[in-house]
C-alpha cells in the first residue's frame, strides 16, 4: 500500500468507477480526501470528517475555480471525471463531440490549472494524475470523441509536467484498458464483441477499478518522486499488443 498519510487529495469523478476506487485506496493509504463529482458523492463514498464531499461539474470553469480557490491546501489531484461519446467520424453528433471535450479534456485542464495555482501559492511540491486511456495511446474505430479527448490528455499531461516541473509539481497520467466500471457496462452483454475485446489484452481478461487505483496512488505517492510527464498503461498489455512499431532504419 502506498503511503499517503496526511496528504490532501482532490479526486474528481469520485462517485463511481475508477474515481470511487481511488477514493477508497487514498483513504486506506492515510490521505485526507476531497471527493468531487457532478452527482453528490456523499451518496456513494460514505466519507465523513476529516474528508469532504463536493458537487462539481468540471466543465464549468467558474465552479472549478471557486471550489479549488476555497481550499486551503492540496497535495494531490486525480482527474477521474469523464464521459463516453460513442460514434464514428460520420456518426458523431457535433454537440456530443463538444460535450465530451468539455468534460474529459477541458475539465481536466481546468482542475490542473487551478490546483497548480493553489500548489504554487503554498509552495507545495504536489502530484497530479490524469485519466487517459489505452485508446488514447493507440486509436481505434467507432469512438472518436472519447479517443481523441483521451489522446489529448496524454499531451496535456506532458505539457503540464513541463510547465510545473521546476516548482517540484509532478504531473502524470494512467491509460486504462478494458476496466469493469459503470462506464463499460454496455459491454457486459455484448457477447462475441466483448470476448474479442478482452482477447485484445495480453492478459486475456478485463481489469478492475482497484487495479487502476493502485497505479494512481503509486503516482501520487513519494515512491514516484522522480516520475513526471509519464502516461502509465494499466491495460493488461493492450497497448503493447497494438501500438505499431516505429521503423528507425
């Protein structure tokens, strides 16, 4: 278990899935958790003092600024808020594209921006972890808005790490593969398609939210003190099997 004793960690998307697993593991690791979600996280987390539950729409710039500026201190941030937006290039509704970008990409940027401001004001050498995706690293058909948003988070993570590294603030990401969460519930009854998708992972199984949360808590902890700008695949070997080799000859 990674030691996060007395560290104050803000987790968005905290009401379900990977975000909820991060909340549980952070608490178990000794952290003080600020759980934030568009849906009231208090109904899901069971957290009491000294922890906090906040309602927050990460796509609302004013709300993000108000919430984070109202905090006294942050040691870490986990940007787990996200939505899906299925559809190919030809199928996707433009409004849905914008909604996915607003939540997944802009929401992550806003939380990073204002959390960094608080850390810089307090001279805190903090850590941020963003949620990319295996498909953000490889691409794939039929899910263009989600995949592009998650690929952009990979680049956002690198750029934020470059901007904040001199202040000792680390910024990393994880790239989950097929994880059993409410976001992927539609695959449970997908029959042969689900079986084929699972087979695309080298470990030949889906992952659990707790497995991703463990990687996130590692990146938040001092055990990862010399890691920044990295996106760690937590994907059962999906990207290892599907990222094309670069010809250096």
